[in-house]
């Protein structure tokens, strides 16, 4: 059978890895796919460099539309990135009847509903395993391997840069800014690391997992996003003493409402730092590695661990998508695996809940004047807000507050579950106390039991 022909848009780190792995393992891949898979055309602005990477047997152009217009190309791999021209090219490829493979989580998290609808109307596939957690086959697991389950929740370390920074902060006792510079020097963080450290990259990925897990449209604009820039070495240290580690998690949960508490059914979709019990496997994922825990009603907890980025790990996911499309290319479009796991006409209209309605427990750190009655006032405010305390840790006074001559210390409070809105109100009242000397640190706590 004639090999399926692939056009590659962008031959950077992932593109070159995809070409190399496909070349190196082509016989093994052919045995699995049932026919050969060949990258026969590449579009890249640096034509000379691209030609050097792929050799004389591949056509290299500087115009991506030339690849899309080529009638011999069956699958287009989009590795350009971003929301702009990538969206235009993906939609043009779909309109031309090409299947699409992409690693572009930002594009799908924001415009996925439009792109998947266009693909369904045209009878072509859009595959995106590489868009979430690099080489970890989490999309395949959610969409196919766990299809018998009612997914309850997902929690994942899905950004290697932030996990590397938090691991270094814990190991070396350094503050965020210091470790960020080291991460940039080592190449773990970009020159502009905003998308990583502010949680945006993780939110793109969590949005896609949420849509697949619960059969809802992709709704990145509804995600709550909080990064790691405000974390200090003190919080890492206190968490460790309490038996926890701090991780930036992408979390999505199915939430059933409680009339008595005034809550409604919906989906939680949030990215923020979390205290995770040190005994959990995911709490021990260090460095730039990724891990995702999925809880299903039949299977319980399953853990997926591996490299979340890099040339060949991501290429592994891209090529897995190529093989899937090759196997199903001649199948009736109605009998293929749906893009978001659920049939398009069976998608749910469950709302993504605002953060104020989320229920979780909390770690609070208050820098206070070490004087009589402070702890009583703080705990009184929490009690008045209907927030139950799990544990309190008060440190020895360690320095003098300004020119007042009053010693100051840290008070650490762990709470039981409560609604975010109640905690927001309590923090406002606690912050107004004259004895609270600095902005209160609030980190959510997830047991992941």
C-alpha cells in the first residue's frame, strides 16, 4: 500500500524530533500502522536550515499554504504554535480535506470548539496528544482507555518549568526569583517565562483534559489561573514541616451541588499552587517531569508520569497521532473516536463554576505582631465566617516589627473544607487587623485521596 504522505509546518525542536524519530523507527511504525508514514514536504521560513535537517528526499518550502494545497499530502502537522496564523492554517488544512496533528494546546484551548466542529463537518480528524504533557499518553487514556469510567477528578503537574522551580526552591531553600534565573540559565525557563510561571500554559492543558473528561466544550476563558510568583521559601519550608509539598496543579472536578450550602452542579477548572500530602506519589514528582492523576468511579486513581516536553518525547506523541490517523483514515467518520471523547450531539452543558463556588481546604500564613490576643482574633474571624480549623502552628518570635519594638512571628493555619467565597471574606477581615503586618499568604490544599 502506498505510504501516507505528511506535510510538516515548522521544523523546530519538536518538528525535527518528529522527523528523526519517524525516520529511525519507520519499519516498526509501518508494522503498527499497516502502511508507511512519510514526511514528504516541510514548510519553514529558514529553508536552508530545514533542507539540511531533512535531506534531499523531502521538498522544503517557505510557504505553509503550499503544503496545504498539495493534493498528495494526506496529513498536516502544525507545529508553529500560538493563536494567530496557526489557527488560519489549521482551518485551511481542514477545509482542504486534510487531517491535522497539532501540539498547539493554546490554539485548541481557545479555539478548539470551532476547529473540532469544522473537522467534523469535513469528515477529517484533528489529533492533539502532544498538546498535553508531552510524551505522556494522557489524551489517549482519557479518551479511550478510561472510557468505561465516570471521571470524578483530574489533578496534574503539567508544566515542567514550574515544577523544576518548586523542586529547586524546596531542595535549596531559595526564593522564587533566584531559582527562576537559574532555570533560565539552564534552559528550563524561557527568556519570557510568563505563560509558565503565571499558570497559563497549565491552564491551556487543563482545559483540554476537562473537556475530554466531562464532555463539555473547551472553555479556557472560564478557567481560574494563579501562578507561582508569590510563593516564598518560607511557605515551602512550612509545608514540608506539616507533611506537605507545594505543587502547581491543573485541577478539574465534577461537582455536585448542595442545596443547603447554596452550591450548584458544575465543573471546577482551576490552576494554582496546592499543598499536597508528601505521601502522595504526585507530590514526589520532581524537576521538569510531569504527572497526571485521574480518578474514575470504576478504576479509582490512575497515575501517568513522564517527560512533559522535549524534542523526542513530544515527537513520540505526534507520531502516535499519525499512526492513529493512518489506521482510521479510511474508516467511516461516524465510527472514529470523537475529538473530545463524547459524541458531538451528546456534549454536556454543565457550567464551569466560578472560583468563588469552589470548595477546598486552605493553608494560611499570617505575619503578625507577637502580642496577646492576636491568635484569638484571627481564629474568631474564621469561626464567624463558618470556617473550621484543622491545625495551627505558631512560630517563635524571630524579629522586631519596624520601629515599634514589637516582636513578630508567623502563624500558620490549616483549615477544613470551605467555600472560596467564605475564605475571601475572612481574609479581608483578618488583613484589616492592625496586628497583621503583611499580606496574608493563602494556598489551597488538595488531599487527592
